[in-house]
C-alpha cells in the first residue's frame, strides 16, 4: 500500500507543474486525492493508533448558504457555501478523510 501512496503523491506532484489542463487532468487529480484519503482512512481503521497519538488536522471550513440545494444534480460551490466567511477548525483525521471521499464539490475546487 505504501508504494501505491508514493505513486499517487508523485502523480500529484507532476500535476503541480502542468501547464495545460484537460478534463482528464482534473479527473486524475481527483482520483489521486480521493484514493490517498481513502488509503489513509483504511490504515486508520486497520491499525488503531495508540492513545497518545494526536490524529487531528487544522482545516478552513465555510458555512453553508441558506439556499436549498437539489439532491439530483451537483451544486456549484458558490451556491452551497459562503466563501466569504472562512473559519479555522480542528478536525479528526478520519472525519477529514470522510469529508474528502464523500465531497460533491471536489471537481470545482480548482475554480476558486
């Protein structure tokens, strides 16, 4: 599994220097990040950490807007989240993994 994660990290590193972005590039980045977070979550579940290890991550969150979002189609980030009100929080690593794995907004992150 570690070799697979290393390959994912190298692939993401290559995308950082990429000049021309295609839809396939977006899909590749999304796949790498989601597989990476999925791998981390599986390792957390497989190897229970000792009680003295802190698996917390600092993140920036954005509150939901009051607009009703359709459950049928993917919403735009600006429709669903108020990007003018960022908030710093600490989140358990497993919860962060779940947020990324199950996110509807991942494909739109490069626009903002």
